[in-house]
C-alpha cells in the first residue's frame, strides 16, 4: 500500500485528523490550542477539537514545518508552506499572533471542480458555462477576480480546462494548484529566498522567461505584484488568450488593482499610459464571490470595452441577480444575461461558437 504523503500531518496534528479525513471540510483554522474552526460545505463551524496546550500546538506546528523542510520558530515566526498532497498551510506563532499559535490549512481537492459541478452547486448556469467556453476559445485575455477564498483558483482551473489540447500552455504559480490535463503544458513554480535572503525566483522572473518560450497561452495563478506590468506589456503586444486571478471585489476594482500592481514594478510609467495598457490588455473579467450562505458564485462576467476620456468603459454580459434570502438562509436568485451584446459576438458567430447572450435574453 502506498504511504500517505501527509502521514506526518496526522501524526503531529492528531486532534484535527477527523477533519483532514472529512471530504466535506475544505479549510481547518486553528486560532490557539482550543479554538479550532472548520469550513464545511462553505460554512464556518466551531469544533470541540483541541490540543492539550499552547506548547503542544506550537511543537506540532514546528514539527510539521520541519517535515516539509521549512523552519518555524523565533526567527521565522510566519510560515507559508505547501504540504506534499498540495494542501496549503499558513502558520503564525506568538508573540506575533495574540491568541496562541495560529494555523490554517486549505485542503487540496483531489478532483478539480468541473463545469457540471459548478452548475450543480448554483455557482454558474449552463448558459454561463457556454459563455466562458466562447470567451476562452476566442482567446480573450481573462482575469478571474474575487476576495480571499471566493473560488478564483477553482474557476481558473475550469477555464484552463477549456483550452484546446493542441495549444502550448505555460503555467506560472506560487504553489502548484492548477490541474491542467493538456499534454503540451509547461509548469513553473516560484522559489522563496533561502535563509540568507538569496535565490528568490518571483512570478515576474518566471513570466519574463515564459515569454521567450513561445507560449500560445499564459496561465498565471495570481497577479499581485510588479509582474502585472510585464504581463500587460505582453498582452498588448500580441500574447492573446492569457488567464489569471487577482484579489479585487468588483470588476472595476480589478482594473484599478492591476494599475496598483504595475506601480510595484518600480518602473515609473505615467498613469494615463498604465490605464491605456490595462484597457488594451484585458478583455473579460469574471468576478467570484462567497455569499452570506457560504455558497461561491460567479457574480459577473464583464467585458472591458476600453477607455473613454481616461475612464474605463465596461459592460456586464452576465450577472447573478440576488432575490433575497430563502427561509433556510440560502441566497435566492438567478444568473441572467443582461441583454448586452458582447463586442466579440460577430467573431463568435464566424467561428460557430455558442452565443448564449443571444439565446437567453433577460
Ligand atoms: N463554486 C464552488 N462551490 C463550492 N466550493 C467551492 C467553489 N469554488 C471553490 N470552492 C472551494 O472553496 C475553497 C476556496 O477555493 P479557491 O482556492 O478556488 O479560492 P481562491 O479565491 O482562489 O482562494 P485564495 O484567495 O486563497 O487564493 C476551496 O476549498 C474550494 O474547493
Ligand atoms: Mg487562489
């Protein structure tokens, strides 16, 4: 029998083993030895699990860190690590954390979410799936935007799954999360600096290398720094069909967030020029959100139309219209097409791609 690559986790984190095993639990949040929460099917629940003492919890966290070749201690009180099965672990120890050792584990889903599952969960409608198929096939540059844990990476996984297997795909991530199945996929992962602060390889370094490797598609796990500038330049000079995620709360915020990220490159470009780059580079924004009932939904699919007197012009093609709360606390509502015709409608027709905005007018 193959040994479980996460066996050490069960050994050191024995009190939370039932949650590690429970497929309905997606996140385990330890806020000190006896305050442990889990996210189960989108909802956060407190649990009775506990470690015997703060010392025991801290020792367990330090042992887990050591098992994945990392250090957690006085000198390195914050740890962001990936476990062998792909799960993500974040830990912070006192005195930085005020409630005792804090650990959060985002469990890796072995099966990636499929478009059919997203429809079944009410995250998108069938028409919405046809829309994203058309957008990906047309090589529109896409950004999936949303708050923390709103489902961005899961949506990016679905989008990247639509890419034609004949295309050369270059994937760049901080920690490998995406599960592309296409044969012609090349994957890169960043490297953190060593204990002397040397040897760091950033998303930006990898992006610059990737652009020289003749990508048909660039898939970037998350844009959060100066790489935004290189990406925008590349997209404006003909690298179509790229996709990425970004932390932002609305489609419009996404564009300003991209502007802010370009500032982090340290290269001074006047703001009107940055705006023109953003407007020229990004075709479509897919907004995700975690709603009050814990469900994750695509709330907007919006097209970036360009700049008008220095202001971004966008149109929503597809939105989730909430209709209040049902008695069981679930958010009621529908995904609808707004009636707007995307600029790429003609192109879609020429290529015989689905045109759900025309079939399903609101
Ligand atoms: N549509 C969905 N329905 C139900 N669960 C989902 C859905 N999308 C994502 N999830 C679950 O929600 C959790 C967070 O998803 P994901 O990692 O995609 O979010 P994220 O926005 O990329 O998070 P982060 O901000 O940490 O990068 C995961 O456990 C994932 O399996
Ligand atoms: Mg993510």
